[in-house]
C-alpha cells in the first residue's frame, strides 16, 4: 500500500509539474504575442525606439516569433543616419540592423519576408551605409537564386561590379538579366545606361532600339532613344559638325515616331524643340535656320500649353465633390 501511495504521489507530482511547464509556456507565448502587437503598432507609428523595445521583448518571450527579427532590424535601420556615420552610437544602429536581418534570413520560413530581409541587408551594405560591396555581393546573389526572373537583382549586382571596377562582370550580369527577362523594358534601359556610362554610345542605342522593337506602340521607347541622341549631339564636343547633324536627324526621326503614337506627349514635344535648336545651330542657311527656330518655338509653346492644362486638371476637384 505504501509503495502504491508513493507511486501515486510521484505521478501526481510529475503531472502537476508538466501542467506548470505547459502553463508557463502558454504564458510566454501570450506575452510574446502581446509584445509583438505593441511592437507593430509602434513601428507603424514610426516610434522606432518603442518598437525596438517591444520586438526585443517579443523575441525574449518566444524566439520562434521570427518576423520580429526583420522588423527589429528595420527599426534599427530606420534610426540610422548616414550623415552621422562615424559616431559610435549611430554606427551601432546599422550593425544591429545587419545582425537582425541576418537572423531573419536564417530563421524566417516565409519566402516573401526572407526576401525582404535579404533586400534590406544588401541595402545596409550599400554606399550610403556600411559601404561594403564585398558583403553585399553574396547577398544579392542569394536574391537572384531565390528568383532568377527578377531583373532588379541583376541590376543591383551589376552596379556592385561596376562600382568596383569589374566592368566585364557588370556587363555580363546585365546580359544575364536580358536573357532572364527578354520582354522587360527595364533590362534594355539599364543596359543602355551602362553602355552610355562606359562611353559606348552605339551599344546604348543598340539596346534602346532592341527595346523599341519589342514595344513598337510605346511612345516612351522612341522618346528615350531621342533623348540619347540629343545628349550626344549637344554635349559631346569631340563630334564633328557632320556627326552632330547625323545624330540630331536620327533623334528627330525617333521623336517623330513617338509623337505619331502620342501627339500630346509633352516631354517628346520638349525634346523635339531641343533637337531642332541643335539642328538650327548647325544650319548654314539663314532662312532654313530661322524656320527651324520658329518650329522649335511652336513646339515649346505647345508643350507649355499641355503642361498648364495638366496642372489645371490635377488641381480641379473630383467630379461631384463641389
């Protein structure tokens, strides 16, 4: 009988202890959820100090609340000021942001939040923060592995290589973006901008023409080509007059295509006006020069009328609210 009583007492004690542990665990989970709710409220109100305190409390109560790591890191990130880089307290903020972004990447199971953590981690290594491209590169590569069809990450990786002077890999990465998303206009505009920065004007125009071939009804595609021609003809003082005339005429041909698709395209009207003025400066026939300038003035006036009309439309109250 004594042995039975002893066993019953042990079982009762063990059961009570289990219930106590379970009860403590539930209390901790409840504390974590309440802290997380308070943290999100502070975060939405941009009270980042309050958010940091609450997110840390949530993690202490329940480390499996993995979303807390991203938002904790982002709260530190939002408090960091690039203009105060070098101050110990300020630099500690971005270090804490990186630490928590890394934890979010490691622990977070939801792909979208993990992707967001990688994006912000890469940004934290950027030029206006930690300025550490060697750390940023593998993070952006992870983003590409997560979604090989997203061209934005290729653009970021290319820029890292370009800023580091690795121009071959910078170009290769943009070409990979084009192969991954051949119908995406931004692939061609980024490739064109890269070639233009490298002094390869013909490569830039080739990329822009490839984009226009894929978007033959988009006036912006032809407008962009025209802006490159104007920039070249107007700003490149190494060109001969004959070369300037050629580029100006090609720019006018491109802008005319744009205006055929949208005759009220204000920006295109402005650039045709600018191209005609470049052409007029190169024209030796006085009568023809004055005719070009008159046409340029007409286009400029028309663009101004459209701008004013757009402003008036934007300022007008919505229908039915008067």
